[in-house]
């Protein structure tokens, strides 16, 4: 326990002393004791000292007592003990007045009290306290070091810490997932962004005390330590103070536990990296078809993957990672990029796990590849799209500038068909972005005729293939500020049903008929002729592609 000024006054040499001012500072912690030989002692103080003086060095009227006491308080002196009837008969009123004002205890000592009789017992207490702390620190360090060397894992670490501090302990990853908890009531960490607003408990390592809503009316305090590894926050170590507040000795335990949890997170990261590298290698072989099926099965068995079933390849394209890191002022190095990709991959995996447990995931460059198993349901693609939208929504809220485009291939019934499904997912992503933008969710099957047009347009100028009739209609709209092209597009979309098209355009049926007559006059085409309508529909799709490219 800490030695305070209040406890100090109970020592035998100080029993006859009196607190003359600054009683509100009696809880100040005593960290040392020294004798004042000159007024400039302020320059040599470290903080927390009990200052002993007879005021001899301040006699002569050269010292401003008010300024002197303020300087002592600024240096965190715990108390000033003044011996009277040696050089002064009483403590100057200026000292007492300002001490009361700022809360610095002023202790009056009798003239027959020797400084050495005060210094020896104080130093003995402080020295014993340091010895006890060092011994305790050594024991705790050895205990947690053993846990780390034996790779006991987070459950053992949290259990050990909980026993030492007498409170529940939890560890969460940076995705708010509980990795370990000694009490299931504290498996939820609702807000990881506000803990920096709490009270900083230790200058040696970041630990904060925050208030959370408890089960009863009384607030519950949590001590939160962000676990940093490889330049990023990887986890949060939390002690919930439901039994008692943490004291200095228990913060030593927390400090040691933090080191061990950090090592455990680095170990997990290293293991995941090796596993991910092996997984990526298998996924790359699956999508490329460059290895024999029997060899693929052997490798997949090492990871307990079931690959003898139908899959749909889902491709996630990550864009603007550089811009995101620049905005957040995070150092743009390989570790930072890997960290962001790992967080996005964790998001994808968490969303996927709510729908299934046995998907296969790998990454290639700035893309993440998921092999989504098909169980015979006709709603597989819809499920994938729902999951994709959820992932995009979470990503927009968390990373804002980062864009995630999603391409979906058709079902690969056999292992040999996975490369084809992967290529379809790539095409769906490329052509889907042309038509709908970078945050697209595009299924290859939905592209329809656009697949042919986009493919054809890669090596040609699509503008050359816009029918002359549509160019004439575009010119007419621009010159007359009309919407004939839009009316034609909706009319063809409803298979020539003028009534439904008019409702979709929010215009009168006769107005649409009038516009159709104008379209016939401008283009010279008969809209009843299926060949003309096919040409116009293809032309409109080309215009749509061209508009997306601009």
C-alpha cells in the first residue's frame, strides 16, 4: 500500500506534530524525504518528497513565501514540515495562507525533533515497499513468462490475471470478437473507440479506466489496455472492476499480462500467416487448374477442406487502400497494408460464418477469393448477394474510402470447373464495374448480352457500333431538350407495352404514343419490326456501357 502524508503522521517522531494548513492534501503519496538547505532546492526535486526545514535559509526577507510554496506544489512535493523554536517561533502566515489555498500540507514540528529521527523510519518504509514491489514484480514476471514459454494460450493468461487482480478479465480482437473471458457476462465490448476518453492510469503503458453500463443502477468501471503488435492494435485486454478497484500492485500484474498477451497475439499472427500462405497456395492452384486433382485433394486434406463438391467462386476486389492509409496518417508500409487487408478479410469471414462454416478463403494481390459451397439450394446466389451487401455496408461505415467490388461466377460442379467459375467471377467484376460502378455486386449470369459487348469493346471502339438511328435520336434530344431516347429505352424494356411504359415514365399513355411517333419520324424505323427493335436494344446497351466509361 502507498505511504501517504496521513499515514506518515502516525509515526512516533511525528505524533506531536500538527497540520497547520493544506489538510486537503493529506492523501498525497510520500515517495522520498529530504532536507531543505537552500531556497533553490525546488530545482533539484523529483516529486513526492517530504521536505524538512527550519526556514533558516529563507530568513532575511529575500524569499517570496507565496511563490516558494507554489513552486513546491508544482514540483509535486507531498508536504512541507517546518521545525519551530529553532530559527522561527511560528510558521509565517503567508505560507499557511497559500498552502491552504493550493492544498499543500504544512506540518509544524517541535524544536526538539531531530530530522534523522524522521528520515530513518520514512526511508525504511519506502525501501521495504520497493523491496516488496521488486519481489512481487519478479514473481509475477516469472509466472507470466512461464505461461508465454509454455504457450498456454489466452484462456490460461486471463484466468491467471483474474486470480491476481480479483476481477473478471476479457480479451477482444480488433473486430470486437471475444477471444477469451473469465466471466461470460463480460463477453461484449460495445465501444472500442471511446476508451481513449477515459482516465489514463499508467504513463509506462497505455491503460485507461472507462465507465460502462452495469447490470444494476451503479456504473461499472473497466480498465482497458490496447494490445499493439506489428505497429497496429490487434486486441484489447480488459479488467472489469466489479469486485474492487485496481491498485498499484495489481497494475504490475496487468503490465506483465499485457506483455504476454502481446506475445500470444504475435504468435497467433505468425501461425495464421503460415496457414494463410498454405491456404492461398491451394486456392491459387484450384482457380488456375495447374495441378493434378489428386495432389490438390491431398493438400486440401491437410487443412480438413472438403473440395469434392460444387462451389461458386466469389471474388472481392479491394480498392483505394492507399488513399485510406493516407487519410488516417498511418505509415504506408507492407505491414500497414497487410493489417488493413487482414481486417477486411476478418470482416468477410465474420459475415460468411453467419451463413455457413465450411467456405474456403484465400487472397491474391488486392483481391480476396471465396469458394462458396453449394448445397443444392436455388437461392445460393441470392445468399451470396445478401452477404456481399452486408460486407460492403460494414466496410463503408468503417473504412469509408475503401471500395469493395464483388464478382460472382456460375456453379462449378467439379474441381476441374473451378478455374472456369473464377474466370466468370473476374469477368462479372470487370464488366459489372463498367456498368454499375466500383462497389458493384455482379453475377456473371446477370450480365447477359453485356458480356459479349464488353468483351467485344476491349479491342474496338464501341462508339462506332452505335446505330445511326440512335445517334440521330441523341442529336434530336440535345437540340430540342426532349427525352425520346429515355422513352424508347423504357418502351423496349417493357417489350413494347406502351401502357406499362407510360406508367413507369409517369406520363400519360397518349403522351408516350406521341413520343413513339416522333421516334419513328426521327429514326425512320418501324418499332413493330423485331429486327429494328433488336438493333435498337443492342445500341442502347452500347450507349450505357459508353456512359459508364466516361
